C-alpha cells in the first residue's frame, strides 16, 4: 500500500560522524519516510530539531541534490551567504556540486521540523565547510578523511 503510517516509519537517531563531531548532533533525529515507502532512488525524511540542535555539520554534496521545506517551527539556515531565518513553508535547494556549505539550526525554544528530499547517488562525496573533513559514501559505507584524503587524527593511522 502506498500510504505511509508516519508513526510506524523508521526513526534514526545519533550520527555517523566520527568523534568528537558525533556529539554535536544531540537533539537531532529523523523520520525515514522514503525508507518506509520502499523508495531507493531518493531519500525523504522529516528532520526534527529540538531547541538548540543542528541538522548536521555545514556541508555540501558532490553528487546529490537536496531540497528542504520547513514544516514546523523556525530554523536558521546557515550557508556561505550567511544566516537565513526560515519558518513554515520556506524552502531551500542545494544542487549537487555547488560548494555552498549549509546546515540548519534551531535557535528557538520550540521543536522545529523540516522535510528533506535528496538523491541517493551510488557514490557520494560530501565536504564539510568549517572543518578539515570529508566523507565518501559507497555501497552503504561511509569513510571519513581529511579533505586531502589523508586519515583523520585518532582513526588508528
């Protein structure tokens, strides 16, 4: 059946970021609607940000498009152009390959939510704007390195 019961959709908490960056994602979780519906070519998630939480480290995608629409509360989009307050109905688009590092922060006292739709490229590289880190995703595996491809400190290298 194509109708998705949101209350039964998978929920993802935590982060795939290596330490110490994983701790920065406290107060962020997502409802995996695309996964619940069996979608494989793109992801559809409701991202929930508790007060003070952020969606991710500021990043941009080499091979994946992202589209966001705020569905509850107010978020602040932080990108290379600055800070943009976004309330219900506000949208943002991030084309693949555009090095505009971005993330969302909930700077209010109320929960905020946004719907994010993004492609699922078979091979993806995301670069983190404010730190010396990138991630390469292939075959469901994430490998974090410095931007030049060398190992991150503390990974046993």
